[in-house]
C-alpha cells in the first residue's frame, strides 16, 4: 500500500525501486519557528550505521530522486532522505515564504527532531547549495559533506524576482508541462525505455501536491542560492565532490571551482555520467558516500 498523502498517480509507477521507495515514505509533523502550525514533513529512513547519512534532493524534486541510491546505502548505513520545505511531498502551508532561509530553518528542525547527531550530509544539484548553507550555519551538525553536481557557483534564479502574476505561474506551469509532454510523447512514440518513463513519472508526482505552484513561484522569486558562492570557501568539513563528466545542466567547470574553494576536499569525476549520478551510477557513488562510515 502507498501512503495516503501521496497523489493518486503514484499507482502508475512501474519500476520496482520507485514503487518500493514510494511505499516507504513517511510523514512527521515538525515544529518550526517559521509557522505556528507544525509542518507535515515527508522523509524516508532505512538501514543502520554509526553515522547517519542525510540526502537532500535537487530543485523541484523529491526523495524519489534517491530511489536507486537509498537501498544501496542502507545495506551498511543509517540512511535518511527528506523532502525540503516547499518541495516533494512535504506539506506546503499558506503564509510561508519559500526561500533558502526558511528551507534551512525547517531542515534544522527536522534534523534536531529526528536525528540530533552529526551526519554525513549529501546534497545533489540545488540540494548541494542547501547542504552548504546548512553546514555553514550549523557546523556541529555535519561531520562530512558530499556534493553531487552541486549548485553553488551557478544555478540560481536572478530574474525570478522580476516575474509578476500571471507570468510567474505561467512559467511554473510551463516547467510542469515540459515533463508531461516528455512523458506522453515517450509513451506514445515508444522512444523511451520503461526506466526512463518511470523516471519522468517520479519527477512529476510531487507536482500534484496541493500548493505546488505557489511554493515554486515563491522560491523562484527568492532568487534561490545566488548569494552562496562567496561563502563556499568557509567550509571546514571534509568534503567529497562527485561530478558527472557529462553534466548537461551545470557543465563541469564548477566542479573544479568547488575543489579549489574548499580546503579539505577531494574531487571525483564520474565517467560517462550526466547531472544525476544518484540515478545514473548509484552503484559507483555509494562507495564514496558511505566509505567513511564503515
């Protein structure tokens, strides 16, 4: 059975790893200083280990992004993944401004409530910028940092603050329609594999959640993590940078920038891999994430 808070299209998932992880998603009411009402926060917890690993997904994504990685990590590690504030299947309450500050505050409350010990923090794409921001603010919470094709030197939304109604909502809906069109064309033309079709279904599922459009507009207008670049060099934790050498979204130059900026870092190139190694090469990156925890 799937959790009742997931949108009904969850029943259309077909790949075993997608179905299994969707069935494992839980929700917990997390009290935060950003709203008088506790926020129903969706997450996955699997496995046991000495130091918990916490996975942070990318922009407009969810814990389903880690459907292939979590089972591998959980063999020898206590593994968590959480839907960031305004994203995934976490509740989107009215009256909240969805921006890096509120995301960080909510993430800290989630960590403090459910984990409350130093973690290996793993951030993919935008989740990497979130992980950097969290680490710099709460260094006592992070034992080790792992960045996967991370936002930080690029990937912000500098023009988002200039979008006004109805252009802001039209831009968000256009983003969703691109995914829907890819799914429909791929299914009808047969030019996508079952694995690829299911990946799009996973990427679309959370867009059916109440308040998705409003939260997306709010975050986009915040300009995202545009101010984090000049803070990256302050990271003191041991940091592993994992980067697909065929990243079609961010390119590869930022990988070297991260390596040069973070004193205690190592850069691992992932051969023949694009922007989402956690989906494309989970068997390889699991060794770099969990190695220090064994």
